[in-house]
């Protein structure tokens, strides 16, 4: 089965050595918006609450304002929501992602696809 070249460009924004925003964190923000909680967003994405919380914590520490606001759980329930800054950052990130996707459709992509094999050659090491 030949599938040809797959071009996938991803954007990761760094704050020091921490990833402040990337595709997974953007998806987590979308899930928090949809679910209204970090735990619900984590479940929706198949990750633990701890993992989701750590990602939110990193994002909140990397930007000048928090991206996610949380309310402690109680009899009335807790929850999380995107802040105004969170909405802005997510919107800008998705817009940049769309621009990059359009750029990936340029003539250079066709040239790269033409020069690439359909499948990699067998490794020389695999024959030993």
C-alpha cells in the first residue's frame, strides 16, 4: 500500500525550556472549554487528571496572565474555564496553525513529495 508523503507541521511555542503552547495543550484548552473542568477534559482526552493539571499549570506559568481559571470543588462543584487571555491565546494559536497548514500546500510540498520514496528502504542493520 502506497500512501505517499505525509507533511505534518506542528507549532510549539517555548517559554524558556517549557512548551508554553503546542497542539496537545491547545486541544486541552478546547476540552476544558467544552467540559468545564480539568478532570473532564483529561478524561475526554484519555489522560489522567494529574497530567492535565500539570499541563494547565505549565501554561498558566508561561503566559503573562493565566489561560485557565479554576474554582475549587465543593457541594456546588468546582470547575475550570478559559480566561480572556486563554481564549485569545488559543484563537491566535489556531489561526497560526491554519496559516501553517495553508503554507504546507505550497509548490515545495509537491517537490518534496516527488523526491520521497513511498516506503523507506530496509535498514542495512536489519540484514545483519
